[in-house]
């Protein structure tokens, strides 16, 4: 089975192609809030480079958050459009797990959420020890120490993807139309609107 794997929850735009559990090829790009301009182009480039048509893809696996609001929206939208228009199975997995799937043992992946906060979770293999959430970094460091988990700040310079491990954790998206990213917090615009509405 040929699969496409997508994640753009950080400054990293990741597009991979796999056959069964083996990664065939990948393309990455470190962006500056411009994933939307390059996502489709990278998918096309990767398929063309491997002489594979979109019709041969049987599953798309997307990292659906938490992470960058804009990055998640782009990634999930592209995944939904391809899945629906090409009748491809769509599956999702935590972006924290996706980008740290190649780290062995107990791991405590985190994504910078600014203001001393991180999107974070703790995993041991495919088992979730601490659910994905937005936490302040000092609190999370204490949790990682308590669980003896390896801290990993995920970014374009630091990620480790394992297709085999992602396949163990992914879940099929049954309703493609209503599938949304796992933002874990409101967008800046929504937060500003809420503040404006306060007495």
C-alpha cells in the first residue's frame, strides 16, 4: 500500500511517501508562515520524482495538531481535498507523535507555543502517558522528569519520523467533511475578539 504522510504543525513542512511500513522518499522545507504557498507544489514534486501518480495512493496520514494554527489549517485542508476528490482513505495522528515517532523509549515531545508555553504530550511507544495539551514549559519539564521521558523540542531542525510507528498510532477519519485540526487553543483573532467582548 502506498501512502502519503503530511505534517506542517511547526516551521517544518513535511511530505513523505511510503510503501507499506517503508519510507520511500520525503521532501521537507523550513518555512516562515508560508506553507500554503508550497504544500501542493511539494506533494506534486515528490510524486513526480518517484514516478507515482496520485491514483496509486491508497492512504493519506496527516499530523493534525497541535501546533501552528495556519500550518495545521493548510495541512488538514490539503489532506481533506485530496482524500475527497481522489477517494483516498484519510487517517490522522497527533503531530507531536508524528514528528517524534522515530524516537525510541519514553519521549516527551513539545512544540513551542510562545510565552513560555508548549504544546506537549508524553508517549511510551504508541501508548499515551500524558495527553496532548497546552502547558507552561516548566510544568511540562517536571512531568517529563517524573515519567523519565526524553524531552524533544520539535522543529524544522529537530524531528524523527518513523512510518512503522505512525501506522501503529493513526486513526481513520470517518467523516472527512467535518474533520478539523486539533488546535488546542483559539487563534489570535479569536482571542482578540474574546478580549474585545469583555466588559
